[in-house]
């Protein structure tokens, strides 16, 4: 019986035999190795392999021995190829590139898909939105080749129910609408291409204006009238007042499948969860840079408050570039990896308050307060890119939805996330001689 | 690294607990070997002849999966590569991405020197030290070996930074090498056409070399295998940086694949990776758009496995985020990040200005500082040493106490009675429970600030200056 084995198959055979190293081995082309019944290596073949194989003859010999072939006998018959004489030269002249095949395996333990969550409801589903946004569904880290990413990233732009302090570069875009949340919402959708709008009811804070929950709900209605994209409703962050404000807002937006922001461990999350469930909304589960707290809150929302799995999005907190982004990045990456590897308490889409980037002084200060620093560059360019890089880093960690503020940042984040998602055509450019490029 | 428990490393150590490495026991030293905070050569006894075999074996086991390549000489030499993990939380990423900025040999002399100096000088203060750029990449645009050599010479005259010599013409590279042969520059690059001559140069001058194979990982691996066979493993891989669209996605995929294969044990491809975000300039027309896109591309490959990068924009608004994203990704996640404890003046405080305390957890401290500075609140802010914990955790864990606050203020030579008119301290809202203790300790009036420093401006309006009791 004759077995025909292509020499290229031998490499994999070697691997299985636990050989330490096969540096520099290439066996290519149409040469075939005939292993006859008794298991013999044709001396003519050894000759054909010639120089190329001699330097690895030690390895080959070992394989041969494992295969049961009397290798040493063969070597002794071949003048100048004694095993003991093999040394690795410090420099070898090569005529041809050694052939090699690049191979890499997909990740095997990403077995658990991320939950899909849809925001917004069209008239068919009892709402009045013209479009919806679906997040999640990933089977791999974002943009990885291991699995197709089912949905692109989305951006919701911030609108406030009263004028607030903002960096100059941000404010200049909103001065005409700063007193009118509905107009503001229209502007971000119409002019800045926002996928969604977040209405922050910050004036409800007792320490700010103490606007009543009822009045705040009216603002929500105005915004829902003004735009037909899905919306996010944010409270003021006051843990005593937020449950009431979000309850009233949830009722006002009943059936629209908004994202209620947010439930957290330091307020009455049950009330917020109930408001979401009763009115068909999604809950934003917000924790502060702590993966175990995130698990706990998600668990409570699911088990204690009966929030369906398709109605939870996580905000594990966004810290600005230079101000804790390392924690925020790694926290998100760990959450996403845990989800993909089967932790059902963490398999939810994620949202980032990317606007937090504007808290970094590098984003808004005219120049460095420190005389030793080199020029920081114009702040009108520094601010948006601070928001962009903060968001971009988190997109690579698995973030799905970005809450953002500056139109330029929104545009660039859309461009780069959709580039990595794979939906943007390339500009033709020959990089093969970039060295001589005129730049 | 082929082993992951201290016990596995311990087996190879002398087990004498001699303490020469600074650790009390060999087991403790072994733990540092595994977390890579100590080097095997710090164990003096194992360097003795009788342990030679064990030393060699352990050194092989401890070697990082991705080879480490050194570029340049002296204090500013950089090491790249040396990683063992795909995610920073699994250990940490080693050897920050080296940032090289370009000059080219057709630049007018005065601009050339000015640019080199700018690259050399750029710095940004951050958490106690300066973030800086690393290297100068000299591009041969003239195609003239003499002009190139002259440019390389001018760089060397103006900076100690490591060099990257960029040309596909071996004659040009050789001319540059002749000038920079003592500087251990990185050659850029060998490709499928010039590889024999470039390999000869790399080996003859004993310098690291980049292998360039745009979007062809088989050829890239062929080059790497061939160079290793020819006698050098000081290699850097450039799979091409395509700056836009689906091509950029392919580039991203190539970086992921190369690093994953390397970490998973394919030694043939386990080398540092180079990105060239400079290619962004080939598709953008104006400086701002090009700088933005270059920074975006560079950030992606800082996060995903780029070990060295060649860039162009020296605009401050591009360099700042680039330096910070690198610091973000390479900060050791095992160490809590903390700031220097002590007093910091925000704005221009005087005797009527409030005295606030917070912790020395960098994130907390910088948040409070930034909240105060952005609201133009002139004040004294103390970072109390809490071993780098935030306020809530430090109060709960006893790292933030009345005694520590008192000591912190006194250590700065500050006297509340003399240096302020109000003799009061503002405590973070989350540390309210220390109020009574702190009053007893200091005799000062203790005010409770908001739980979130973002609310300090509103709080100040209502509560400052403090009303007489």
C-alpha cells in the first residue's frame, strides 16, 4: 500500500509531534513524498531537498526517528550530512524568499452573543418614531474578523432643558436653540446627523431649578413632537428626584420605547425599572467603573424588577481621555469579553457618556496652565478630538451607543466607526511608496 | 511567557533565599518574574556557572511571546514589543508604542532643523512627569544617497532621539547607515523586491530592520522567516497602513491577526508591529482634516497592537490626544494611579479662599481639580494620601481619616488660623461622617461640600463665604 503525502502537509504533522522549532523550513511546490508500506524515505528525495533541508536535518532526523525510520543510517550514507556536524550559521545567503503561509485561528470561547436591544417604536409597534435603532447582537469584539458585527454604532446627541455651562467650542453650535429643547433637538437631527436625541431634564434638580416632574414631562412631549428619531430621557442625576421625574417622563413617552437614563444602585432603581416596563421602554443600567456592581445592578433589574433582557443597556461610566479612560476602557473591554464568554449578567449593549470628555481641561482651556508645556494648539480643534479619541477608544472596547455633544466629533466618530464596521469605501491611494510622498 | 505560576519559575531558582535580589525568598522573586516586575539577571547566584543550564532554560520560559527590539542608543533608546497578552487587564502592555515623526531630505535646512528640534522638545506635563515623543523618521524623497546621508547627519547633530531611516533603495539606506552606524537606527524597509540587499545591510551593520508587505501576510511571514534564517531576529513588521475605508478595516484586521498569532505561539511572526498613520496625509487636503484623521488612525493602532508608528502632524491638538491615548493604554492596570499627596493651589487663592480636601486617587483628584479650575474657583485643594483610593472607598476603608487630613495639611506647612481668615475646611460630601472627628482634631470649622465636585460651583454660591455661626 502506498500513501501519498504532500510535503506541505508535513509541517502540520511536525506540529502535532511537538517539535520545538522548524525555523526556516519550507517545503513547497509539487514534490511528493511516497511513504511505502514499510515506511521508507527515498534517498533521491533527500537529494532533491538539498541545501534547504540540511540545516534542519536535526529536526528532520527527530521526526524520522519518531516515525520509526532509521535516520542515522541514511545520514551516514550521505557524505557531508552527518547529524553531529550541523551548525546554524550566523549569516546565510538566500536566493529565494522562504515560502510561508500565515495562519491564525478564530477565538473559540466567544460563544455567547450580546443581547439585541431596539430603541424607538414606529406606528406599527404603537409609537410614532419614523425609524428605530437596534444595538448589540455581537459575537466578537467590535470590528473583529471572527464574526460579522450585526449593527453599526449609533450616536445620540445631548439636548438640555435649560441653558448650561459648556465649552466655548460646543456652545457656539447651540446658541440659537439654547432656550428651546425642541428646536435644539430638531437642530441636532437636521444639521448634525444625530441618530437619536437625549433630552437631559437637569432643571428638575432641587439645587438647580427644581422644575416639577410634570413640567419636565411636557418638555419630553415637545421633543417627541419635534423629532421622529428614538430618544433617550435623562434625569438630573439627583437620586431623590430622578425616580419621580423619570416616572412622569416615561408615562409621557409611553409606547415610544425610549431609553430611560438611568437606573443606578444609589437610587430607587425599582421605580425606574417599573416605569420602563409599564410603558414599554428600555432601562439604562448605570454603574461607576466597577464590573461587579454592573453585574449586581443588571441582576437586580432582571430578577427583582422583571425587566426583560431585551430592555437593558449598560452605562459602565465614561471617564475622559487622560482622566481615567484607562479604567473606563478596560472596564468595558472586560464586560464585553465576559459577556461573549458566557456571563449572562453582562451580555448587554453598552452606552457611553462620551460628552464627559469635555470635562478634561485639554478639551476646553485656551492654553496650558503650565509654562513648561509645549504649545497645546488651538482649542477649537483640541476639544472635538478629545471627544473623538475618548469615544473611539471605547468603541474598540465594545461600546455600542455614544452620547455626544460636538458636531465635528459626531461626524468623525461616525466616519471611523463605520469605517471599522466595513460600510465605507476606501479612497484610492498607493501606499507602497509612501516614503516619497509629498505631505 | 511559557509559564504562568511562580511555582513553575521557582523550580529553576537556586532556592537559597539569599536575598541578593532584594526579595526575602526565592518564591517572592519567582512571583516578580511571573508578573515581569523583576528580571532574571537580578538573581546573582543563578548567573554562576553551575546554574548555567537552569538559567538558560528559565530564561527561555520567561521570554515574552513578542520579541523585544531595541532602537537607538543611550538614554533615549526605545524598546518595542515584548508583550505577552492581547488584553491589558490580563497583565499589562509593555514598552509603550514608540512615536516617530518624519523629516525628509528635501526640506530647506532651517525648516529641517526647526522640525527636528520641535520633535525633540515637545512635552506635556501629566501625573508628575512629561509625556514626550520618541523618534525621528528620516524619509528619502530626493532619491539621492548623498542628500539622505546629509539629512541623517543633521538629525544626529540636533537630537539624541533614535532614528528610522526610510527608503526602499538599499544604496540610500547604506549611505544613511554609514552616518548613523553607531546609533542603532531602525531600517525602513525591506520588501519583496529589495530584501536581499536590505538583509545584508541589517546584518552587516547589526541594526533592526522593518519588513514591509502591504496587505500580504504570507509574504510578510516569508520575509520574517527568511530574515531569521539569514541571521537576524531584530525585526519589525509593517503590514501596510491603508488610511481609509474598507482598506483601513483590512489593516485593522491584519494587526489583530499578526498579534494574535504571535501571542498564541507562532514565533515566526511574533515581532513588534509598525503602523504608518502618516498615510492619512495622502488622502486629506487640509492640515486640520489630515491631523485629525492621522490621530484617529494612530489611536486605533495604539490601542490595537501597534508598537512603533511614523506620523507627520506636529500640531499640538493632534499630539496631545496621541500622547494621552498611549499613556492610557500602557498604564499598568495593576497599580492604582495616584497623585502626589499635598497642597495644590487652584487659580490664585488668598486668605479668604476656601480650603478643600480630596484624595490622591488620580481620577478623583483631577476631577475635583478640573471642576474647580473650570469654574474659576480660587482655592487650596489638598490631595490626602489614601493609597490612591477614591473618597467613598477610603472613608469606608479607613484610608481617609480626620488624623490623616490634619497631618496632610500640617505637612504642607499650612496653618489654618494664620493662613486663612475663616479657619475652616470643606469636606467632600462623601466624607461627611468625618465632620465631628475633624472638628475635634483641628479645632477648625468643618463644612460639608457636595457629594459630586461637579456641584461645587452651586455649593459655593450658597455656602461661601461661610456665614458666622
